[in-house]
C-alpha cells in the first residue's frame, strides 16, 4: 500500500461560515466519492484558503462528514498577485493500492481553471451529492 496525494480546489461565493463549509463539504465529498476514500485510510488532510477567507476553518467540513479521527490542518495559501480569490484547496494523504494515475483530483467552480488538465470529471448531480452529504452529517448526530 502506498501513500497517495489527492488534490482538490473550489471557490467560495462569499466569506461567510456557511459558504466556506458548504463549498468545502462539496469538494471533499466529491474527492471521497470519486476515489473511494475511507476515513480510516487517510493519514492526514491539509486545507488551505486564500487570505480573503477567514470566516471558518474549512477542516470543520471534514469533521461534519465523519472524519473525526483524521489529523487535519488549516493554513493560508501563498498570496500571489492576481491569483484566484476565495479559493479553498485540499490535499488528502491517503493510504491506497491505487496507482498515481488512478487518482481522481477534483477542481470545481472557478478553481477548475487552476488545473484544466485535471477537470475531466464525470457529470456531477449536485442535488444527489447534497443528499449524500446530509446523510453523512445526520449519521453523526445519531
């Protein structure tokens, strides 16, 4: 089994707690589902935000999806002039038997322009994705 990095990025509509968590949950849920990631196979995850986002820690979204025991870290992305604003990035270090070329990295919303070479996602049913997210969050409340 190897440690593989799974990357993803998205943008947030506004610097509010709800928007940061909603966008991060969607991104992480897609990363999980497209790669078949199980929380107990994750070594750690790093969340970065651009300096214009400070309303909430994006790692809270992972806790909301059940990553209770996974080590998580939030930090700021380097502030490069003219870089993409309101951007959340995730790097998941995942123990897997998959090869590097089998990993599905996820870039959605305006972040798709960061890595157009990796934006060949299958069509995403965001309503179904939100139902899955709600189920994960509800299972933690029980």
